[in-house]
C-alpha cells in the first residue's frame, strides 16, 4: 500500500510548551514529530459528523417509528435500517453501527 503524501509546515512553540511536548513524546516512545501528528489526528478525526457523533450511540426501540421508518437522533430525523431483518422491538435497545448520509444502520443489543 502506498504511503500517503506528507505536508511539511513550520510550527512555533514557546520553550515551556516544547519541553512538555518533548517529555510527553519521550514517555510515549515517539519522536516529537510523530507525537504531535498523533495528537493532531486524534483532535481532528476523519469522517462526517454522523460517523463521529452517532456511531456507538444507544437508541431505545420505542424511538423507532415503524410507519415512517424514521428515528430522531440528536435532534435530526434519520431513516433507519436494522442489521438483522426483523421488525423493530420497542422493548429493545439498539446501537448505531453505520451511517451513510441520512441512513443509520442499527444493531439490537
């Protein structure tokens, strides 16, 4: 697999912050560059809002509207699909396992 192109840029840190970053990188067994890249990757996760905010969220089965096929999550209506072909169980709890546009895939837990 080809390595993704990298971008260089200048980063200015005051001495106190640099010392703290250097110590944290050393404790983590990484170079300062690798440590900063890891911190930035965690702070700016990939994916869209739904993937970052909804995957893993628990939803009560009583929230699933069988007639419309919609569920209200975080103030937004989404179409839903159940992982296993079955009718929604109002007494069950579901978790969001996938998000594609305005469609969420739910798994009974």
